[in-house]
């Protein structure tokens, strides 16, 4: 059976994006947190909500499983029958999809292990099992796998043998224009199953709190079905989730609730040690920001060892107020964040400057789309990219001045 991705896409078209957070967003914050506040949720439901907006907002933020579970626990109070049918249909489809993705993860794990390829999985069903004990209790669209950089070609050939096809052109094209992202996407044409194959966690132009080397030094396993699948340790997972959320400007409530649930489920983590590790990579603020967002939106207390550091950080408090405020007031225009939200990882101005320079000198698929040159001339993009970006910036400034 083939399940299409219409209900599981990461980004919605602009026309479908919810225009407001209001009471519906507040309700999502109450039901998606580690321990749902059903008392306050009932009050909001009794006062009246737009259920269509609630479902769309839950889809965008990836928290529909938590929403549906909480409505069920509240005996579907004041939920119209047609709306209840829509929500329950989602739960059935999502449950089937989760089982399909989980089964594929187990198959990939077995094939990678037999081929002697080192790998670890994170996010997706792995994170659902770790944080919730149930692969269907979290919304996801793909399988994320990291392998050592020197084995990326072997992993790609293995996926090709299983029927997966690269989502972004030939291998030569990916290596020329996408390697700086340090991940490639593959899709199985028969099932729409997707695999994101990583060898690191962010682009080459910005720092990140967790290195691949640290992952391979400290692997755990999680039981998926009857198979033990390798995954980063919980300490490394904290660094990974904080870095990923910050890289994406925490614009999805589901990411905040993931981090909040990790804080809640693993109270004995060495948070000062985790923060110090992130700080060693010039990303200490990612941990503070993740904790502060979890408190602000999910009501999860900041780990006590980090309270003093958070109180001293004007930058983190400013970012929390802005990012959480954007979510409450409505979703920001994605164009404003395109290509630049990952600079939130940079604590120091010098890192932002160096990152911007590296990005300006890195050829990307956008360069190829703007000027399709034959492969023999692809090195020319290194020289032409700064001028193309400068022209684009000047054009944008001209439009702004004329408006």
C-alpha cells in the first residue's frame, strides 16, 4: 500500500499556512507539552476554537498526534462529529505511515549492518521511541541516517540497490552544488519513503554544537520493534536537538516540544557539561535557547544548573522573546528566513562574518539554476557567485528604495 505525503509534508504552501496563532496556538502549546494541561485545554475548547485552523496549525507544527491524543483523553468534548472524523482519520493514516517508516528503518538498519557500514539514526521513529515509547506519538516524514563521511558513497550505492533515487540530480551535481549542506535526500518511487543521508548536521558555513566524531564516540541503541538500532547518546541528542532547533529558528512548535520532552524525561542529565561542550564549539547559546523556548512555550522548567547562565544572557532572552512572539502572533514569512536562520547558531559576530563570506564563495544549486553551464565549466561558479549575489542584493535594494 502506498501512502502519499500530503498529510506528512514538512512545509505547507503559502496559501495553506495558518494566518494566526491566537487561541488555537495556545491550545497546541497546552496539549503538545510533555505533560498536557487538559484542564486549561478544556477551558479554551469550551470558549470556542476554529477546528479547521487548529488542524492546519497542528499540521504545520507537527504536533497532530499529541493534539488528537489529548482530544481523545478529553472524550472529544465540544468537538463536532465531522471534525472528530477528520482527526481520527488522520490518526489511522499516521499510525499506518509510522509503521511503514519504522519497518523501513529496521530494514535499512539490517542492510547497513550486513554491509559493514557504520551508521546511526536520529529524529523520526527513533526520537518518537526515545521520548514517547511509541513510534506513532510523533509526526515525521522521513528517516534520518548519519554515516562517516568516508562511507557516504558506499551508503548511497546501498540505498540505490534498495530502489532509492536521489532527489537532487546526479552524484556529480550533488557533490558540486550540495556537498556544503553535508546531507543528501533520497526517495523511493514506489512508496514515497524518504531518507536523509547525513555525514554532519549543518552546512559548512556555520558552527554546530555536536560533531560527527562525538557521535561515533558515544552511541546508544533504541529498540524499534524487535531490533536494536544505533542512535546518538541522550547527551548528544540534547546537543543535536538544540542545534537543529536553533538552526531552523525554532519556527516549529514540535521541535520545542521535543526538547521540552527530553528535559522532562531525562532529569539527571549533566546540563552544565552539555552546555560546556556546546560552548567549546561556539554554540553554548543553543542549549540555553532550547531550554528557554521549552519553558516559554511548553511550561518545562529550565534545568536548575543553567538558570544563572540564562539570566546573564541578554542575547538568548532577546531571541526567545522574538521567536516565541513570532509563533504566537502568526507564522513569519518563510522568505525572511530563507538561507539565513542557521546564523542563529553563531554567537560571535566574527563567526557570522566568516560564515557569510564562506557562503558567498560556496557554489550552490541556485547558481546552476540561474546559469546552466556544462559540467566542464562548473568551477567558474566559484568566481561568479559573489558577483551574482551582489547584483541580487543591489536589485533588492533598488526595489525597496522604489517602493
